C-alpha cells in the first residue's frame, strides 16, 4: 500500500515577542487574567512588512533542510492559511516562487485553525493516489493583522507563526504499524458561523475585517468535537488511546487541551504543549508544536501521533500518524 510519510518538519516564529505584561499596557487585562483563562504567557508578532508567505517560506526551508531535499524535489505545496498575502493569487504560489521551485503545483486551503489538518489530508490523498511523490504541507498565519487590539477577549489569544512538513510516498503493508498517515477525519458545521468569524471580506464589506468570537460557546463545542474526532480516528484503525504516544493538539487554549486530554484519559505527559509561548497561531499551531517535539527528541521513530484541531466554520479534524 502506498503511504505518505512525514520525513521532515520545520517552523518559524517572528522575532518580536509580545508578553502579557505589554498587553496589559494596551488593554484592560493582566497576566493573571490571561494565564488563568488561556495558559498563554507570550506570543510572536510579525514585523511590519513581514508577510504570511515570508513566514511560510522560512518554515518550508527548514523542513527541506531536514529532509535533505531541494525545492524542485517537491511536486506539490498545500498551504493552510486564513490570512493570505493577497485575495489572490494563492499564497502557496508566492512560497513556490520564494523557494525557487519551478515545477509542480501549489494552492491554499482555508479552514482556519483546522487548516493544517485539511491541508495534510489533501496532500495525503494526492500522494496516495500517485499524483504527487513529495509534498510540502504548510500552516502559516499573521493573525495579528485581523485582530481588534481593543478587544481584550481576542487580542490576548492569537498570534503569528508558521510550521511545515515534508510528505513523501513510501510503500507500506496496509496495517496500523506502517509509517505515515494512517487515517484522517475532517468535519465542518456551517451553522456555527456566528460563534467564530471575521466580520469582513472582499464580497461582503470590501475590507479585511476583524476576528469575532463567542469564547464560552467555542470552548464548549471544542472539547466535545475534538474528543469525538480523536475516537473516530482510533476506531478507524482499531487502535486505542493507550496506543497513542503523543497527542499534538491545536494550541488554542490550555483549558481546551486539558479538557480534551481528560475526556480521552490521556496523561498530560503525553500531550505536546506550546500554547504558553506561541499563543493561538491558527493553522500554524499543530505543525509548530510537531516541529518542536521532533527537534527536541520527544517524538521517536515508530511512535503513534494523534494530531487534532478545531476552528471557525466550525471546522474540526484529526490525523493519526506513525512516525
């Protein structure tokens, strides 16, 4: 069976760090208030003129370097973002040009915080079908550009960053012991639009708009949906939570991550946590957390990783990966 295997990871965080103390000088908030509700201590903010494509290019280069590949070894770029450089063309094509990749094809996917899972599942299917042998899957966001910095309920949560992986085709036996993407599951519910959205766009207001969120409702749905989609992945493969070596969740809020872990009966030692220093980087958060865990040696060959995320739309999804 043809599998798509993650052979490398990469990430990039903007140089500027915005602490809770600094935010308390901008809006009516405190470090204690932010930490108690989200677990976030700091976040990275893109510099003036630093674009989503710039962040994505840095992360992609880091992944290519780990894989020992050149840009033209890649057949496909799938870039997940809710904050593209421009309305069109796709930011993925800008990254393609930045890398010097002269062949293949590139496009964007928009599923907000679940974007990386949507991009991963999409690239996985291109690789499994034989339409691509190697793919770059990237999550990159400059959420600081769509934040209302007077709204203390949202400006303390979101941030900028990028993460990337290289997917390569390899042959497997068709069992859950294979390396690579074992299964992925995606969902959406358009009826929850008003709970998490941006109040602008080319067709509606001809402006970018700002992020708006009903935090308590999002929290309630997040814990339920994320636990459900994790069980869905396990049932599809005949595996159990005891088989999971690492849960690598969307880094939205420590309370959501803790709640999901409790529902799954997973000890905190098996959960990769970066939200305290990255904030919510939307589509970038899962690959950022994955890259950190790979590079510091926590993730080891043969281990089972469960990736999951939920975002505006609502969208949510999971992927079970054998490292």
